C-alpha cells in the first residue's frame, strides 16, 4: 500500500491542471435543476433565472416592464442587478448554485426528519452533521473540486472538529459531477525565485495533511461521486470504506484512467454502485453503520491502525521530502511553465 501510494502520489500531485467549467457542465446543471425534488425558494428562483439569462444572453438590455407587470418586473430587476458580470462568471455561479441545492438535497436522503447541522464558515467545504455522521463535502464545483491551499487547510480544520464531535462516522464526498480533479495548479502560479520557499511550505503542509488522516480516530468513508485525480485518489488508501458510482467515474492512477470497477479490483474501492441508486443505497448503508456502538467501533479501528501508524508516518515523511525534490526539479518547473503558457494563450 505504501509503495503504491508513493508512486502514484509522486507522478500526480503537481502534474494535472484544474478543469474549468464547460458547456457540458452548464448543460448538466440545467438537468440537475429539473431533477430537484424540493422546490427552491422564490429568492433562489430569481437568482437562478438571472444567472441563466446572464449566462446565455449577457447583460440585461431589454426595457424595464411596467409596474403592472409585477412578475416580469421582479425578474428583470434580478437580471439587471448582475450588471456587467461576464457570461463565463455567470455560468460558473449558476453551476455552483445548482450544485449547492443538489448537495443539500442529497444530505436529506439520509433521513428527512432528522436534525441537520451545517457549518457555513468554510471557504471550500460544506460540513454537515446528521444521523451520527459528519459529512465533509468538497465544494469548488466550478473547478471540479480541485484542491487549492485553502482547501488543504479547511480539510485539516474540519477533521480536527470532527475528531472532537459526537459523530460515529466521517464521510468525504464532492459537490457536482467530480469528486476531485486533484491539486489546483494555481498553487504553483508563482515566481521562480519563490519556488524553494513554496516547495518547503507545501511539503510541510502536505505532511500535516496526510498525518491528519493517519491519526484520525474515527472510521473514514469516501463517497466517490465522480472522477478523482491525484492526491484525491492516493489518500483513499487511508480510508476505511470507499464507495464509488459506476457511470462516468474515472480515477487517474499511474498516468492512466481506470474505471470504478478497475479500482475495485485494485482494492482502492470497497464497492461500486449504479449511478441511479448511488445516493440512496450508499447513504442508507452508512446510516446503518452509524448506529453501531460508538466506543467499540473506534477502539477496533485504533487497534488496527496502531499496527501500521508508525510505518505510515515514516512513509509520509519520506514521500513529502521526495515531493519537495520533485517540485524543485527542472522537469516539474518546465511542466508547470508549459501549463500556464498554454492557459495564457487560450485566454
């Protein structure tokens, strides 16, 4: 396991670009909106309408309806308030808003009548507590949940809180159609003379990030709702259960895309679920696990992890040192420079 994680992490941590919102993402968000079972509030409807119009037509240029045409007047005002917001930015906001509505609805699949506590002071995550479970949802859907520096810090903090709360299980999943596209290369959009300092700081942050998973005392479950890349794949080796959706799920490992079924055969995934039943079946099963005796479950996990904890920490330290050397290598600098040059030409 350590060797597998080492090789895949070295190859993929810093070599895959973030993915921008595309027309396909926008079309998928439109379909997601139609599938919502809970009707959005009037305020949410107006915001969605305005963002859709701005995304497809640009700035509002039509005459303001009369006061007697109240409905169209309110809709016009919502659209007009967006001013010079670009169509691309409006599209990203539309996708993010629909994804958030879908994510909130997915959480209620567990038990519509149960109490939900949602933490809102995270920049890159949605944290909810329900039915003895803490769910940490990666929440940068317009960037395919690419992991930027803020998300690293947010996840460390969220695990610290989950460690102390009364939850039995902690679940990771993603907002939107991706679990995570891996590292956001914007983390490396720096001047060359800053590279050594950034490499050192990044190495220390990554070491702390992985160590937080190694030392976490509660069962960790991955709900892989879509494609996963780089560190979002390699870190799965530290999870207790990993459930994945079958349709469209690709995990990037050894510079090769593998399906969820192939990941299952490699023991990266515990079980694969059909797309149309993933949300219901997997969450329903987790709800049953969350009723198991808390103390016995945690003590059993700690006993098992104790046998390998020292080895995992030593491996983590060695990998982070190796990654630091990789980040400072000419090959890595060249790959990053090429990426940003290509991105600049496309803008």
